[in-house]
């Protein structure tokens, strides 16, 4: 598990440490905008617990928008954003009611992911750094100069006599 600060230090734009420019990053977090959390806030309840979105280990809370901004500012592009339904199977067991609740939750996520997603899931890719872009531009310039030099007719040196 990496923090965003740690992700910034990974050399995604070079081929060192097994990271490549086409690295794909999967990130997920609880959605503080989930309907149940909003209802709890409406009634003045914002209590951390042993598990769930308000798990005591969750030191930063996100909505879809704030999670996207976090990665945008850190130099990543969000390729895919998905809402994950609540874990009804953990609450009710593998019963018909939990499957029905999960199906309803999926349908509601399709209507409003920010309100009905229990968790947020992103597929990210690092954007190239300025150093990487400048290095690529320099290498391409060098390649073009060398190619042009090969195409130019060679001047013969003759001595006038």
C-alpha cells in the first residue's frame, strides 16, 4: 500500500525499478458521500468505528471529486472511476436479501455513484514528468539531426590545381 506522497517518488517515466511509463495503478477508498454517512451526519452522528468507511485507520476521507483532485494534483490521470456497492453479504450473510440489496445498490450507483457508492475505485496512470518530456524531445531532436545529416550529400574536398 502506497501513499500519494510515496507514489510521487516512484520513477514511473523511466524503466528503473520495474516501473514503466505505462504503469497502471489501482486505488480505492471509502466514499464519505455514501447515503448512509449523509444520513448519520443529518442526525449529528459522525462516529468512527472498528470497520467501515469511518474505520479508525481512515485518516483522510474522500468523495469522488476530492479523490480525483488528489490524483490530478499528484500528476496522475484517472482512466476509470467506479463505485463499489456496500458489503451486504458481510452484513446479512449469503442470503437472498443480501443479493437483492446488492443488486439494488448497483442500480442506484448507476443513477448516482457519488451518493450510493460505498467505496470509490480508480484505475490511474502516471502522467509524464517535465524531465521525461524534455528528455524525449532532446532524444527526438538528436535523432532527426542525425537522420538529416545522413541524407545530405557529402561535400567532396578537392584541391584546385
